[in-house]
C-alpha cells in the first residue's frame, strides 16, 4: 500500500509537478486546492504520513493552513515562493517539520528525500540523554516530529541501563555535562559493544571549549553539535546520521543475507559463531530438501525458488529465536541454544509441517519433504557441522524425510 501525503496547493501546474515527483517516488498524493478542501479531506481521512502545505492560499494568504492541519495532529512541511526571516521564524515556531522554497526544481527536489526519511524514521528509536528537563523535553519534541520513537535518560548511567533494556535503539542524542556520567565517558563505554554503524551517537554541548567536537568524535560519536542550535541544523545532522546508518544496514544485509529467502547466509553464520567457540547447550541441525532437482526439472527454477522461499518461512516460524541460514542450493542450517529435547521436537514438527504442505505453482501442486541431521553439546562449530552433515547423509541413505540426531 502506498504511503499517503496530503498536498494543499492552489497552483495547478505545481500540483501536476508534485504529483509526478511523488508518484515516481512511490507516494500517493491526495490534493486540496484550499483550506476548505483540506478540511473536507481530513474530516474523512487521517492515515497520512504528513502534509505538504503551500504557505499562501486563496482562503489563507498568511499561512493559516499550518495551524489548521497541525490541529488534526498531522505533521507539516511548508512550501513558500517568498522567503523572509519573518516567515521563516513564524513557520518554524509553529513546530513544522521543515520549510522549502519553490524557487527552483532543485529546491523542491529536497522534498522527496525528506519524505523518505520521515517514512524510514518509523523504524528507528532514539534515546535522548540530557540532565536539563527543559532541553530534554525540547529534544524529544523535535525528534517526535520526525516520526521517531523516543525515550529519555537524565544522565549517562541511566542511559546505559536503558540501552540494555531497549535493544532496538538506533540513535542516541547526548549532552556532555551531566551528573554521574558525562556524555564523552558514556560514548566511550557504549563503543565497547556497539560500532558507529550499529548505533549512531550525536554529541551536544553548551561548552565554549572548541575542542569539544574533536573529543566527542574521538570518543566514538558520529557527529557533534554545539548548543544552542537551530532546528534546521539539528534536523540536517539527524537526517545525515540516519541516512548513513540506513545505508550501512542495507550494505550489511546485502553482504550477509540470502537474496532469495531473506535468511542469513554462510558468511553471516560463520562470522557469528567463531570456530573455536563452545556452548554448553549448543544445537546444530543441517537440513536438505529431498529430490530438489526433480522440483526444478518438473516445475522450472521459478518453482524451485518458490519451494525454497516456503521452506525458509517455515524455518523462520518454527525457529524464531535461532540462527537460521541458507548454506547454498537446497541446504539450510539451524543453530540454537534451547534444550536438546525441545530442539529435536521442533525439528520433527517442522519436518512434519513441510511434509503436509501442498504448494501451488502455475496451476500445479508441489509436495516436498526434508531430511535433517542434528548434533548437540559442548563442541566447536566445525565439529558440530561435520557431525550434523554426517547424520543428514544417514537420513538420506535411510529413506529421507526423517530426523537423525543420534
């Protein structure tokens, strides 16, 4: 489903231009030509990502549309053909996301990346670390306008505790001068466990010490900003940091995920599980789709791909807390640290589930089975993989569609 944007603009030519730009970017634009039309739309629809508003409209020549839209709880980006410091201060003081000039195509082209950023921000959680309640509240408000989930801490010690409780934090905005643990000390501590691509940090300080930027960056911060700062610069820094993080996340997935199934690949599996590491309750299972070549021969490679995706989804469903990887072709691997008896039961369950599945492809039915070999105990990954692979071979030799674990 396309993400919807409310656009209030009285110029037909500019509406047409925005419609093309938004459609090509994958957004659905809902247009109004006046404040009255905007009210009619908002009275029946409220599922917009945000609004894009012309500052000067026939029934509201001085930005009246802004308060009206904000009263509906909808964030706003303002478009204006005339720039003045008075208009800028007036617009930003209302709590809008941003304002853009309609003076050229290049200026308006900033709109699409901004909307994409707002769309992606829903996936991110930010932690604000600031001892001043006033500044902390201000930072939270700024971040929430950007569709970010936000939690807050009053000092570095409390922030470390929250970081351990909330494993999905992707951005930290921290002041330096705080009681118990300052921002630079906290940043150094965080970097022992999280690199810059895993967790982004923006340092803040009201200090007059001009070496503060270098100190924060050397401690591991992604960026730094002196206080007081203006809203526009703060948002530019936040957008830059999150854009870099999202790019790093995409590259990481490209390098470590199987493109077809979405499972982890061999590279990720071996990077996560050092060959010399042993676990007291370690379980490894190697599994293989039986007679997979026949699937490709009878149903084509697209049919084979559909089978691989189906098997991958079943493995993810039954082993949601485990590392599930596609090793290549029709071969998969599962690593888990749950009780051995439960692990074997889950393997039997997924084997039975896949045996009972009837997959439809191009009007024909596909039935498959899987064979599984499992290993357990306090042994190296290499030993366990070798043992599991040997038991998988035994399962194949003994007639397939079975789990061999001893």
